[in-house]
C-alpha cells in the first residue's frame, strides 16, 4: 500500500511542501472554517468528493487528504505535524 501511495505522489508531482501544507494550512470557509486541513473529518472530504472539490490549490489539497485518509496513511500526517 505504501509503495502505491509513494508512486501516486510521484505521478501527481507532489512535493514534501505539498504534504506539509496539509498540516499547516487552514480551511478557509464552511462548516470547518479555521480548522487545520489534516484535522478535517473524512466524511467532510467525502462530501466534497461527491459535490466537487474547490478549484485550485485547496481542491488539490483536499483530494490528496482524502486519498491519504482513505488508504489508512494518516501516520504520514502525524509525522509531518512533528516537524
């Protein structure tokens, strides 16, 4: 599973900074406004997946976050929070 995820990140051209932003950037609007992206519940991310992710960087971040959480890879985010 981890190999697949790393290959996915490479394919999508995600850098360490993109992952780091998931534990530092805050949700700019909505029900969870002000919450760190990595702390958003999966149900909220799944709602975006059904309704459509926002355009631009935020949408990419939320989609990446859903992929991480859906594949049980939240330990990656916990490690980044320590940095």
